[in-house]
C-alpha cells in the first residue's frame, strides 16, 4: 500500500488542511500534493499550509512532493504580493536563452520560498494550431527550434534552483482543437511527423537531463487509436521510454479532467495508466476520486493486474528523484517583506 501511495499525487480544496488531507497522509501515505489558486490566499497562509503538510507527513518515512503549476503568464499560483512573470510567448518572441534560464531560476526561487519542490513546467508544446484552446501563449512559439531551445533553458533554470521540473505535455498538445479539460482531443499525424516536430522539444529536454515528464490526455490516432497517450503503452513505453530513452519519472496529467472522466472509470483508468508506463497518477480534484484511484491500484497490485516488478520500478524512480533533490519535510522559515521585494526586483528587472 505504501508503494502504491508513493505513486499518487493529490489536490484538495481550501486554505488549510482538513480531515481528508490528514487521511491522505496518515492512512494512505500519498507521495505528494498539488496546490492551485484555490489553496492560495496570501504569502503567510501559503507558507503555513505547506509547512503543515510537511509537519503532518514528518512521521512518515518518505518526504512529500509539494507541487504546483507555476508557468508564468496566465498559469500562476503565486500570491498577489508577487510581480507577474511574462508568458512563454513573450519570452519566445524575445528568443533569448539567458532570459529563459533566468526566469526558470526565479520560478525556483519563488517556489522554494514557500517550500514547493516540484513544478509542472515548462510547457514544451509547440503552438502550431492557432485554434488551440488550451496552449496558446503558454507555448514559447510555433517552431520546434524555439520551443526546444527556450524550454530547455527554463527547465535548467528551475533545476538549478533546486526544484524538480516536470516538462509537459508529452507527446505535444499544440496541434489540438479541443480542450482536454472537457473532452478527448485527437491528433491525426503519423509517427514520422510527430518525431520530426511535436517530439523535438521533449527529445531535446531528455538529452539535457529532464527529470520528469507529464503525459497529456490526447489521442494519437495513428499510433494508438484506442487509448489516450496517458493510458497508452505504445506512447509511454514504446515511444517515450524505448525510442526516446527516457528513464525518469512519468506523471499523468490530472485524471479528473473530462478527457478521462467522460470516457473511463477513474480507477480502471489509473490501472491502465500505470500498466502503460506511468509512475505517478495525478488526481487533482475530489477526495472520493482519490480514494477510488488508490483503492483500484492497491487491488490491482494484490491481484497481480499490476506486476510487483512494475510497482518497484516506479517507486525506485520516485525515491531516486526525491533523493536527488534532497526532499525533506523540514519546516521552511517565515517569509518577510525583504524576500518578496528581492524576488519582485528580479522579476521587474
């Protein structure tokens, strides 16, 4: 049960811990948490929330991933006291590698201030379809070269600040016309086009020591006509692991998005995702959804529907990553106005 729980990251509602969060820590010993704007009131509250999660988990042997989507631009969870970073499109238009690295470094500094240790960023999707409803200015641009170059530098900047960078959304959400939060987008390109275009930024990131990759809920019709990428062994194991030689941590996008919930039972989908090659299942919404996923995975492990070897491989990758970044449940000291001013000066500069 503890191994399976390391393979799940969960979200929750509100500005403080509640009994459901305690249950996730005490009963299940989950691998980590993801925070959203719904969890952020101000700097003092956010620091206290992350510290309370760590304190509650400190009696467990393995420290938590405390994760967030902090991309800059419109996808930001930082308290209002902080200046806003520009969107990736603006950075892409400037096409400056040093700037991208510096922004990654600032992101890591901001997040570390609050005790975050994992960031679901940067976005490596190429914004090749102007009708795309979900990527837009979150992408560095519409060319593989710019997205590869700048995405790689942002990733390195985040890593250099001691925060885990999870690049996303493999194998590329840029040429979709549907929002996977609502339904299942379809991509009709064949493997050679995907290898030569969509996968180029991910291949580059992997060659430059990417630690973790997030898998999108998109259907690659010509690679696996039945399963979205997040549930597809052809995409995760054959393409990402075997062809691109990625041996880091694979995380699904949120399993409570419409692309999954409109088409699958949540527990069954989680089991499919793990058997396809995912190491971590992300369940951002709903305590009972999280229980359903955890129970389904535990039952599948007990019945050998998921092999014990598969679980051990995933848990080893997860523990290795937590050890590499020296994760701990130690309390982070208080934030004062000088910390906020220092970071704001860097952002403004």
